[in-house]
């Protein structure tokens, strides 16, 4: 329920306060909050105000920026303002590309030696994307002796990370997963009334979830990755921020590695060490 629909007069957000909240979002997350996003900001923050029993945006502004609350409230604020839309097997051509091009390429480079494929799911939201990757990589590994993989999955929102870590979804959410894979990689809840399914432990153990803000100076990620999925995050950043973030991600991308973006995103015009090699797939020179 959107409380602003029912009590609009209680949820008047002055242009000054709106600008202040929007500036805070950009400063914290790099996310641009312009135009129609202001009304989205209003309804998302109204929900948080209701949880705190605060009667107006002015009260919430005072609460948020109060040094006593800011550290803890920043986490809730970020949870409230991020857009976490995702799906299992979203933009599926990327998973075909992973299996048909990327993995054979990495395998050839390793000349058949045992290899652990390192993948970073950057901006993983509630887990549907890294679990899709884990399913695809597990299936690939079944036919390849000596193949193993590890996935790092990061996001800024603690709320979605908690969900991702638990790996529990309503059964309708897993419908994009082909039935055979669904029965292999998900278990129904013991309670027969429940509509929930959970990712099997063998798959969960392949992913490590961490909180990471792309705006941080140092990501403190020391691994080098064969591929990075960075899909549907760039759209929220301005050009300068995109360039900085992509260059930072590239520090952790192996030479010859692959970076995937969302199909509606482009790196055109950015000064980054990547070349477009397929729709929304970029390669780093070897
Ligand atoms: C629209 S979702 C995309 C999820 C997934 N990659 C996909 O394509 O389905 C964008 C995610 O980026 C995260 N995000 C936004 N700004 C971020 C930042 N500054 N640092 C880290 N994660 C951020 C959000 O919390 C959200 O979960």
C-alpha cells in the first residue's frame, strides 16, 4: 500500500526537502534522482516514515540527518530508495553466451587443466541473478572434468542481500527457471501449505554475498575475475560516475575477461579498457 495515496496532505514533500533527499541519494549511491523519480522518492520514503511513526517529511529529514541516527538510518534509507527489480534468467541470451562462448574460451586458455571460474555478480539484488549463474555454471560443470566455480555477489542494500543469502522465493518467482532445473536446484518448504521454495545448499555454498557500495574509493575485492556481470545498475548513474565505476571494476577483471551490462546500457563514449564484442558484452584486451 502506498500511504501517500490515502493521506496526501500528510505527505507533502517541499521542493527543498526533496532536493536535499535527492542530493543525499546521489552522494551516497551515485543514483541520479531527477524528474519523475522525485515522486518515487516521495512514496518510498513515506513508507519508511510510516514504519517510524513520523508525521511528516520534515520530521524524517531531522531524524535521518541527526548524528544519533544517521549511521543506522542510512541503511534503511538505502534499502528504501534503491530499485531492486530482478528475475531468474533475466536477459537470457547472456547465459547462452556464457556457456557457448565465455566458458569454452576460458577452458581453451587453460588448455584443459583444472580451473576455478571466478564470477562477480555486481549489483546482485535479491539473488535471482547469481543463483541463475550458479545453475548455469553447475550444469556446465557436470560435463567438464576439473571444472569448478565461485561467485562473489555484492549489493549496497542490506535488505536484498539478506533475502539473497537466505535463497527463499515464492514459487511464482522461479517460473522462468526451466522445470528440470527447478526440480534439481530448489526444494519445497516442509510445510505443505507454504508456497515457498529454497535454493539447494550445494548451490548456495558457491556464492558469497557481501555489501559493497560502488561509490567507495576502494572496493576491497582482491580476486581477479574471469567475468563480471554488472547489469541494470549503470542506468542510474551519470556519465562521469559510470566511467569511474567501470574502471574500478576493471581492476578486478582478468586480461581477456568479460564484462556484461544490461541490454539497455552502453559504455559508448566512456574511457574504459573494454571493447564491445556482442550485445551488452564487453571484452578486456588479453
Ligand atoms: C535494478 S537492480 C539490478 C539487479 C540485477 N543485476 C539484474 O540485472 O537483475 C540494481 C541493483 O543495484 C544496486 N545498487 C544501486 N546503487 C548501488 C551502489 N551505489 N552500490 C552498490 N549497489 C548498488 C541496487 O541496490 C539494486 O539491487
